[in-house]
C-alpha cells in the first residue's frame, strides 16, 4: 500500500513537471504566423482585393461568387479533414476554404491557424495566409498529426482536461477497491484455514474406514508404442476403420467405386484420386446440405480421409444397390414394359426436381436450389425395378443465399450429354435457372435411352437402322408426334412394378448411347458443337414405333422428351412440369390397365357361360331346372 501511494505522488509530480515544460509559443515556421503583428499595407494593391478569400461554405457564409471578406489583420484559411462516406463505405478528404476571425486582443488569427498542432480523433489540419487576393487557394495544410501515445508528452490542454480528473478521482477509487478486495480475500482465506483445521481430524478418521478401490492398471500403463517416440496415445476411430473392402465395381475419371461392409451392411465406397480433392469436397458439401434426404437421391452415409499404403484416401460412403446404374440396367437384353419405363423416368425426375427446388423449413433450416450439371444414365442408380435415384454430385452447384459461387466453370460434365449453351459457353452463370435447364436437356437424352428399351411388337431381334439422316432437328418441336395434353396438377399415385416375363419373349431396340452413330465414346467439344448446336442441330432419332404405334403412353413420354431437348433453354420444361406430366401419364396407364383387366375377365366369363349353355342344349337336359315350368323356359331359351 505504501509503495502504491508513493507511486501515486511521484506520478502527479512527473505529470505536473511535464505540463509546465510544454512550450506554447508559436514557432517561427508556423503556418499562418504573420511576419509582422501589424502588416505593412501596400498602397499599390487595392484594399478590397487584399481582404478577399476564396470561400466554399454553404449557406450565407460565402458570397454568391465563392468569396468572403476578411479583416485586414485576419487570415484566409484552407481547412482539410477526413469524413466517412456511408454510401461508399470509405473515408474521404474534405477541403474547405474561408475567412478566419480576428482574435480579440490580438492582431492575427493565431489559435485558428495553429489548431493543426493539436492531434484530433478525426484527422484535421489547417493552413493560413494573410496576403488576401485568394491566397488560400495556393496553400496546402500540413500532414495530419496522430493522437499521442501514452509514452509521449501531453500538452497542457490535454493534461488539464484529461489527466487531472483521472489522477485525482479515478485512481484513488481504484486503489480503495483494490485495498478492500485484498482485505476481503485475506479474511476469507484465514477463515477457511480455521475451518479446515477444525474438520481435519474427523475427515481423516472417516477415510481410514472407507475401502480404497484398486484402479485399473491399464490407466497407469507406461509401456511405449514401440516407435521410440513416447507413450502410446489413443486415436479416435473413424468410419474408414470400420470398412471392410471387398471388391472394385467401377472406375471413373474421379476415382473408383468399391463394395465394402460397414457394421454388417453392404455399402458403396467412392474413392477419389488425390488430384480430385475439390470434387470430393464439393460432393461432400452437397450431401451434407440440410433437408437433402429424398427417396430419389442416393443416401449418403459418411465421408472420411485416411492413409493407406502411404497414400491419402478421400472416400464417400453411400448406400449400395446391386442393380447398379441405369446405364448398366439398360444393357440387359430383356425389354422394359411401358409401365416400368415410365416409373424409371418418373423416379429420376422426382430426384432432379428435389435438387432444383428450394425447400424452406422451420428456423434457419433450408435447402438451396442445386443444379447437378452431369445428368446421365451412369449417374442414375437403380434401387429396384422401376425406382431410380440421382448420384454423383462432384460438379453440382448450389444457389445459396441468392449467391452463385465465384469462378464457376461453365463447360463441365459429359460432352455427349451437354446442352448446346454449355458447349458454346453461352450459359449465363448469373442466371441460375439456366443451370437447371441444362440439366433438363441432359435428362431428355436419358429419356431417349429408356424409350429404346420399351417392348415393341414390330422388333424381331434387330434394331431399325437409323443413319445420320434419321436424326431429328432441334427445332422440330415434336413434329409428327402425338403431343401430350395438358395434365391436371395431381401426381399422387401408387403403382406396383410389373415384372418382366420369365421367358424373355419381349424384344426391344438394342441399347445405344445418344449420338452413338455419329461420335465415338469420347467426343470432342468441336464434334458435339457441330452436331447439336444451332436451330438445325441434330437430336437422337425417334423410332417409328414411338410416333406411329399404338402405345399412346410412350408417345406422351416422347413428347415430353422432345420438348426438353429444345435448342432454346427458355422453351424447355421445368423438372416440376415433367414430374407432374409423367405422374398423370402413369395414372392414365393404370386406369387403362384396370379397364383392360375388367374387359378381359368379362369376356372370359361370357365365353364360359356360352360354352356351358351350348353343352346343355346339345344334351337336351337342363341340369339346373328341377320344376316343369323352369324346364320349359330353359328349353325355349336354347
């Protein structure tokens, strides 16, 4: 306490001495200092011109011609300060000109012209001149002075206004509080020590009566790890440690897909090459998007990074579906029924529509719009016959908070399935709907692949030859097709899958990829641009059975397909439109099948009745007529 008081008095003495030593005299080189207290008048100059200063203040301070008249012994000034521009969010320098006042009891404007010497919280500076004749347009204020630091000296005004209240009021209060806190702490510790001494003998006796359990020796195991780097430490077990890899089932440009067992269940493990870390990060973030779960989106299990054979492995774990991709499913020789083809198309568009839609939940939970950007049959997984789900989100882009990620590469995906605007790089990345319309073009090509596998009565093991001349124009807009009607907004249905016949008698066109007859397996951008771009760009051929056959439900699906691969993105249907339309087609097919079943049962029943009647009449003995009246009636009928 004595040391603190000594410090207090020494500090006051030091501050007072520093304050007394501050020289407030005006330096010889001060800006605005008059050379003579009584300026010598130059009779050759006009008095009015000697007292004119440039002025740019608003209001009545300045004359209409931006001038002001100063006192003969006063100064013209050029004032400069920093002002925050809220609209541009930055500091701007403001310059002001005008006439300084003549200070009372003085023959100049000392205080005004020397105000630049004092530091200000808002940077300010000023320069003065006494010549008149707009002399303040030819002077520049000195640089800003920064606020003084604690270690620097304080001028007398700052010392009187700021330091004295702190030293004489605040510091004694802090010292008093500090002294009270020390006294309270000392009293508390003294009392606690007395209580401990009072209860210590009783506590010691109780501890002697209680048995002390033996701790697990594993907790005190000092054995090393064997690596020579100290004791062994526990490492958290991650998903990769629980995976038992069985075999590789697929390879792609980003990595490999393997089957593995994870806690007793089969899962698919997608391993990324080390050069594709961005793709792994992007797909992981898409899968971890809130409210993404959907029956027609591949179920995500986990993501992990681990080291194997000194190589970093980046993996994504998802559900495993033995039927594989839609591409593999369509390779089978057996044809699809119209019902199964519609269900495959419908379940696929349900997944795409869920990606494209923005879903708002309670609180801050929301799913942003997502564009897949690589829709193709290899990225659609068949969960079970008639049900698909969308996979592979390495190139997907999110429209989150109405913002599109910076530096989005437009020309990505599989070239064969790219929309014309993607191939030409005409897609506007600032208009997110164009990403979704590019997905719809790719989906139309998937519909074409599905349609080729629908059973067809006029196919006898071979496909209809379709050369380059058979490819449709992008501007045909469904010419020659039986176009689908406007459907009602109701897509609630429940359809059971109709299994294929076991004898495999149903035949279809063999599988072909889109534009398979025009380009090889890995076409270039130039080749695809030559084929698909422009109003006369080609599209995959429409088989005669799709347009001229009796399968009206397949014709409706083909009509949707043609509208979705239109060369103009604005003319394509949205995913929601196609989802509703396909749902209505399936409902109509279901009603048609029910009518056919009833008619078939009715015709078979009538056939049996007619056969029974013919048999009874031939024997001339009605079996069910027991009374004489009934017998005569029956014989008359025969």
